[in-house]
C-alpha cells in the first residue's frame, strides 16, 4: 500500500509544509500541476492530495474551483496552514540590491504592499519554492523571491525579511482529497462540514429557492462560490461548504429541497471541521 501524499509545487512549497504538518508519517511527493497531484490519487499512486483552496488574504485559488467539478475524488478533510512569507535572495544579498521579486501570484498578492514599499517589480511564477530554486540557479543579487523558510533552507538562500506578508495571521485552507469516501460517524456533539457542488434549474429565483431548505432547517452556509458549468456561458455551477453532517435529519431535508430545484447535486464529502472560529457547535 502506498504511503504517499501528493502536492503541487517543488520541495519547500507551503503545500509540502501542510503535508508534513497534517501527515508527518506519509511521504510528501511534489507534482508539477494540481491535475497531476489529483491524478496520482485517482490512480492509487498516492493516498491523499493536499490542495490549497483559499487564503485569508488573497482569497480563493481560482483554478481549484474549475478542477473540483471534473475530479473523481472526495474531500475527506481540511487543513489550515499558517503562511509566513520570507523575502529571499542569494547569499550576501541586501534588500537594496533587489530589483525584481518572483513568486506565485497568490504570494505576490499577499505581499503587494511590502513589494511596493521596496519598489520591486513582481514576476509571477508557477509556485513559491520554484521561484526560490530559480534565483539560486540565476545567482544574481538583483533577483529575489517570496517563499517559505523551508525553501530558504533547502536552496541555501538568505532570508532578507521574515513575515514579508502584508497581514499577519495569513492562513491557507487546504482540501485533503481521497479516492475513497471517508465520512466520519455522526456525533451531534462534534462539528462537521459538508462540501457540495450543484447546478440550479433555469427558472426564476432558482438559487434562492434551492438554498431555502438550508434556512428553513436552521443550517448555516459557510461558503458559496460560483463557476461556469460544463464549458457554458449560460449555465452556472456552485460550490458550497455547509455546516453539518450529511447524515443529520436537517441536512437530509435541506439537500432534498436543493435537489428539487437543481439539475445536478454532488456531495464532495463530509469531514470534521478544523476551524472553530467560524463553526458554532449545535
């Protein structure tokens, strides 16, 4: 049986840190793309994939919401990883030597104010740790990168400023994806999240009617995101994170009403809530 957990990026990525924190006994495997990480799980070459969904500063990871409806995987958990961005340069570099700074677009967005203060030109790259690896290879003091302290250690780089992010407490929420359903047994004293995707019928006030069952059953919607469904400009799909367990009576009633006003409903998974700040126990 495999003991691998897949993530997108290279060694030193924040996704690797998330893997090591959540599953220290599994072997974290780097993948070039999110699709490759998900495919490893679909094909049984990895147990889980650690996929970033949103960041407290920069918002959602747009690509993931496009991929989720196409995947054949289940959400079996969530993980919240604190993000401490570091401004990196090759050994001997000082801040005033830098002219450009490279990183993933999300990281650049999370550090935009500090980048402007140093009058640096941001360069978007595929991932944070890959940017660190690249400036090591360039060996030019004018090139900087935004990445983790782990990346600095791996690629032997100078940390020019720790906590380079604009807002302290910066956190990324990850989905843990599996080929198999792993729904925890329902315990009314525990907090759960059920994640779903759905597409409403083409009728007036369809979204309002579809979500009405959650209101009448006293269920809290934690997140609602939209995306273009099935490569169409006329159809809209929705991703929802809902407070509650799929086996609870109130959730069953709400999902039944949702299905009545929807052309498609898919339950991605039910899992224990890890962030008690926005979950109220019932």
